[in-house]
C-alpha cells in the first residue's frame, strides 16, 4: 500500500493505524528513528530532497517492531514535487525547525542538529530551479 501524503509530504506515522508495540518500551534498544521520506537512496540525490528528508518534522522515534511493521505494510511515499519540497522546507525554516542529520561515525554522536542555514536554503532554492527546469 502506498504511504499516505498530504500536499505531497509524508504524514506522521501517528496518523496511521499501526499496531501497538509488544516490546519493552523502557529499553532504549527497542526504539529507532524513522524518516517519513524513505528511502535514503531516493531522497538523498538532490540537496532539496536531502534537506526535506532530514527535517525534524520528517523524522520520528518509534518502537523497532512498529517501524518494521510500517515498512512491511507501506511502500515508500511518492516523491513530492520540487515545489512541494521547497514549500515544506520554507515552512520549517520559518518555524525555526532544525535539521537532524545522521553522523558518519558514532564517536561524533548519532545526529548533528542544526538550523537551516542561509547557505543550505540558497542551495535548496538553486536545486529547486534546476529540478523545475528538468520537469
């Protein structure tokens, strides 16, 4: 089944009818991070989509068994249009939302948390303009 979206952006898993976890939710190992814009390969090719995927609002911690059930039940969401992606990043930037980007090694900490800088925003707009011309 296709993962549901709203205005082209993946909805929160809390809006889905997923089963309750059967794991001990007090154990940290039973939780992991889910990117609403999955898969990494699909969304990581352009800075516009990479930024969208790494917005705080596009990630959620969830029990591992429910995360697995979600990926079993749903196909990845359709790619949003470049304009939908740009609008979501602009909304997040306006709201002061952070990017949460997985670090390449655990010694650096699991995630880097940073604001959407002017540089990243400019790169997203340039990526949008490139993608817009190619569609």
